[in-house]
C-alpha cells in the first residue's frame, strides 16, 4: 500500500504554522503513521529527522532517526512502520487513500443555554397537540 506525504500546514490548516515549510506527515489512509522535518538550527542543521509509531507508542512500536534527505525519511518511515505492523500481526489496507485535512473543532457557545420558555397549555390545545 502506498504511503502519502502531506505538509503539516496542508493537513492541519487551522493549526499554528510550523516554523519552517519543511515539516511533513506520512499517512496510511487517514492514519498518521509518522512525520519528518528538516532541522533548522544547531549542529545538525540541514539534516532531516523522522519518526513513526503505532498505537499508543509502546516501546516496541516506536522508531526514529536522521537522514540526509526527505526521500530517505519517507523510506525509513515506511520500512519501520511495516515492521511494526508485522510485529503486531496487523496488515495494511491495499485500498487506503489519504484522509481529508483535519480541522480544529469549532468552539462551543460560551455559557449555559438561556431559560426555556414557559409552557403554554392553551396554545398547545389550539395547535392540536
């Protein structure tokens, strides 16, 4: 099954933008299996860091590392995630397609709802209820 790569800004349009455009997630269908980004500062500047996990990220189902390119990150994520699936006795869905971008939930109306209108029995009788 193919994995799909999408920029973090494109997949999470309502989130605060990452500091650089070089932040990506990898999807297997709608499931986010991992991600990678270019390191922007420090002694590893210019290198790429990647990570992947399965489920609640138990010790046997986490992998991460560094690479020289974004393509190497994609390959490492795919290999590692497939190893985790095998270890967990799970399989990929061959027909999975990438899910839609994820939006932040809308904010609820602040405060409790107002009081209910008083019951009007006469009006219900007139309306035939």
